[in-house]
C-alpha cells in the first residue's frame, strides 16, 4: 500500500470478527517510520498487540457510564478526561465540543469557575482552591448549587492506579422537600 504522506502514519486499532464464533478480537497496529542517514524513509516497523481484553473492559465501563441514572466522569492518572456520560454533560451544562477536546481536570474546573458555577469571586483563586482540595486524592462527597438552581450531590473516588471517578446526582427535588 502506497502512502502519500508517510509522516502522517499513526497507530491504528482494528476490530476483527470471527465468522465462526461471532466474537470480536481487537488488535492495535503500532506503526513507526524508520528514516535512513539522508532522512529519507527506509522502511516501517510494525508491531501488533492484542487489545481485546482492554477493549472489553472499556466497553463494560462505557455501558456503566451510559446507564447510570446520574452524571459520571472519569479522569485518568494524569487527570485527563477519558469518559463521561450524557447526563454529566446535561447536569453541568457542559459544551460537548469542550469535552471532546479531552480537557484535564484543571481546565474543567477553570471552565466552571470562569462561567460562575462556583459562585462569585476570582475564578483563578476559586479554581486553584478547588483543584488543591481535589489534589488531596481522597474520597469526597459534597453538595453544590448550579447557576441554574439545581442542587447536585457530587461523590468522587480515587482509583488505585491513579485518576478518579465522580458521580453527579440531581437532588433538587429531595432538597425542596
């Protein structure tokens, strides 16, 4: 296969379906261009990794996220947004385009502070304070009122390998009772 722009070659994940069993197998093709002395392409190194187990775990996690009755969000060990569900997006009124950029936690907190979600005050100071409290790495649960007047119950749990999963439930009706 000829490639018009070899520098643009990236790793690829491919799903293969076993026609006899109907089961999927996922493979990651690692592609690395090799350059010679004159900086011309000499060849390509290809690695192949079976990532079926990883994909099944990711699909299972996504099913939990999609079916949870509240908002769910996951940040990896670098505190980069990796998963979220539509209810998280709706409850916090988060722009999908912003979330699709996979912002880190600091960027998400700053976005909410700039928008006034944490109340009045200097957004930079508010964001820094919230991030510092989050950085303690412990389990947390608290309630907060959104700009729209909803009361959210927020629970976060650090994960053993780093990162965090947080849930967001709209408890406005319960608070009004």
